[in-house]
């Protein structure tokens, strides 16, 4: 078995973790004993063991809503034992309630498990920091009383240390349904020291429309483990939600003009171009701040950032942001667009730098007869595909097609559930697709920023699920 197969096999999605399973098993054991009228002494022993396991679970795994029914079941268990009702009619009613609650916890944990991010494949340990920034040169267009504020998260090669592992998301930046992700561990350690011996290329990541900086953690952690400093940027009023240090939480501001099912392409383009200007300015401002950190003796990143050797990447609308800032800023040498259409100036002028699209399968240009049968949504998407295709053919670049992928399957979303209706998984198994995306993204930045890549030397793909091609006059 090769390394990739071993990684995939060892990290298959499990609906519940060890202590969660133990709690449910102990609750069911007690319930069955109560229904069989077993003696109270054993019930006390099982209760004691259940409480010990519950405390370990709370300390080591963290409380989350999927297990709330099991917590209630444990409460009923304790009441029955303490009040000496662990046998008899009351015990039977309580036992059936515990069984229902335990099974509910199993169902919730199966539908939305505490998913496991795939292990990073690089040699470096990973640290992460969340940083608040204010661009005093710009006024926030959604709140004229404030300057433009940003939250960024930096993942980087880390030195030794016992810092705790960072959760997937901070509690303020979750909803009720996603609140469990605030106790879901990653492979990155909070505020760990930067690897002392390194000066690292920088990668700037922009999320999707209504996305968030953590949405591709499987990818940013892997890139950081291979010696990159990766900076995820939340764009307030588009990213959702964004929590600031003073306790404010900024939510997504809807943009009706971006509705593909009702608006003309011209209306959508105008709205997208306005937001693109904002997010491109955010990204370049972040890069300027990274330059200052690199020269600041008090910064943990002092002397570790190669800010003249920068790449940009993003998913969906974030891919367009990556392409635009690569067009605008000479420090940014390459751009990777993950399943996003281009907008704004860059789609007209193209890039004279290395550029890669990583996408789902794109249908060949539709005939006039086919277009006549399109609804508005299909027509807009076909026009965008035509535009992206023309840009590549005119200005050059490369393209990776993942056959059987979906728009969401390029993100962590594909891990959140074994049910495709909740995860967006396509025909490619989730962890297999993430492996392929990681390999091509790493190869692209290794080739463009470090001058080395075996994977991209030819147009052949080692993965049957993926096709790779150069397009247009430039071959990067």
C-alpha cells in the first residue's frame, strides 16, 4: 500500500469518537439493565463509569450539540440512580427515554460528525495565529463611521512547543448548527513559534462569496506543512460570520444583484466587479501589513516572510480575487483559481504570470440551439464559461479538471457529512478529491515560486479522476 492510500484508509470518516461512543454504550447498558430489573449496585457502578467518561469527553473532546441528547440521557440516568428508581416502573420509563436519547445522539453525530481533517503531508509542524487589522486609508462602505477592518488567519511552519491545537473555527464565528466546529481540532497549534531556520514564500487565500477564511483548512494546513506561510482573509460583509476582538460579529450583507437565476449577466458583472475591487484592496493591504511584520523585530514573523515571492489562490469568487491581485501587484507571481469564474479587469486583460484554473468538468461551448433552451441561470453560467475559456486561449495558462467533482467538493464542506445532500460530495470520494487538489496546488506553487515540480512537467495526470492541460500561447 502506498503512502497516499494509507493516509486515506487511516482517516476514513467515523460517525463518533471513542469517548462519545463509550458514553452512548454505557447509557444503553444501563437502560437494558433497568429493563431487565438488574440490581442497583451495578447501576451505581455504571453511573460512576459514565460520569468519568463524560468528564473526560468534556475535557478532551469538548461539548457539542450533537451529544446533547446523550448528556440529557446521562442526567436521567443519574436521577434514577440517586433517587433509587433504577428498577421498577419509573426505571422502565426512564430506560426507554435514555435509549431514545442515546440513539438521537448517534443519529445527529452520524449526520454531522466531528469530522477529521486529513493529515498534512509535509515535514513541518504547523502553527496558526488570528490577527485583527485596520486599513485606515479606507472607510467601510457598509458603516461610514468605521475604517475598513479585517480578520486574517496565518498558518505557518512551526518550531517545537506544546501549544494547544487550534479549533477549526472560533466560537464567535460559528452559527448554532456549526457551533461544534469551535471544539473540532485541527493540526495547527495556537500561536506556536515560527520555525526558526526558515524564510518562507507567502500564499494569500480568499474564500468564496459568503465563504470564510477556514473553508479550505485541509489545503492551507497542507501547504503550510510544506514550508509556505498561508494567509486566509475574511472580507467583512461578504465572509460569514466575522468576529472582531471587541465582540462585534459582522454577518453577510446580501447582494440581490448576484442572483444568477433572475439577473442579466451585465447586472451580475457590475455587482461582482464592485466587490472584486474591495476584496482585491483588502488582499493587497494584507500583503503590505505582512511586509511590515517581516521588518518588525517585535513580530513573530520578523525575518521569516518572503514577501516578494508571493502566490494567491481562492475558491469560487475568491479565485477571481486571486487572479485580480496577481494582475495588480508585481509581488504576486502566480495565481490559482479553484472553481471560480473570472470578473473585472483581469478577465479582459488576462495575466502575464503563471495562472491555473482547477475546476469541475466544463461542457464544450453550447450551440445556438442549446442556448435557446437555457434558463437564465444556465445562460449566465454558459457565458461565464465562454469568457473563462476565451481568456485562457488568448493569454495562456493551465487547467486541471476533476471529473465528477462539484463546486463544494473543493472545500472542507465535503468532509462534514457522509450524506451527499449535506456535504456536496461528487462522484470522487471526498478524501480522494482533497488529496488530488492538494497535490496539484502544491505542485503549482512549487513550480512557480520555487522552480520545482515533477507533477507539472508534462500534461499527463497521475490521477484518473483528473485531467491536466496547458492552454493558449503561454506554457507555465
